[in-house]
């Protein structure tokens, strides 16, 4: 997952991001890894060098490409404002005031959005914090295809997520 630890380093291992225990586990790549019965598998694609991309939806919206980005604290999904607006989601008045203040001081202009559901493969998370502006509008088209959102740590809360590089799957326990 992008974010605080780069995917190029993680690709040397079979990493497990254990959000339940707040730890990172690194197993030798190619070694035997066992998963709990009923583990869910989400296929991913590698875009660019090692950008893990999955497909999902925000609310009841269309299917969209989402880059795994674990470095957005307190956020389940980040996207440009137009992606949230397409899903019928807008920041509240207080969040808009904070966004305006942030842009005046030269900071990143993000606004909080309450997201009812995010679905990726078999995994559905409800009542997530969204970060409108965490992905810039200029970043929608990258690698020649459209990427709509960043999937972040709050979406994965309470889960164990293993990146299976060989099968190109996220294994969720």
C-alpha cells in the first residue's frame, strides 16, 4: 500500500497490515502463508511502478478505480470534490470553513465528507470519513486510465490485510 511505507519496499516481502493489533508483519516472499477460513480476496492491479489499484464504489455510485493509500489518517476514502459530488456527497458548512482557512494559509485544501458506504469486492464499510481534495482533480488521469479515489486506512480498520503479490490479491481476514 502506498502511503507511509512505499510499495517498492513492501514488494520484497509478503506483508500483512494488521489493523486489529496495529502492526506490520513481513514474511519472506514466496514462503508459505496461511489464512483464516473465510478470508476474503480482492483482486488488484499494479499501475505505474507499484501502485496497488482495486475497484469499488462510493455510496451507490458507479464502479471506480481506487489506489490503496494507507497514509491518510482518519480517512476511509479520499477523492477530488467532483467524485464526491457525483456520488451526491458534499462537505458540511463547518468543513467548508476549515477548507477555506486551510487554503488561505497555504495548506492542503481538504474537506471532510460523511460517506455512507464504500464497497470494494466483498468488503463493505459504512459511515466512513471521506477526504474531499485528498486526491487532486489533476491526478484523476494517471498511467493513461482514470483513477477516481484513494482507499485508506479507515476502510481497512479492524482487518488483517495481506498483499499477495504473486496472485495479485489483497487477502482480508
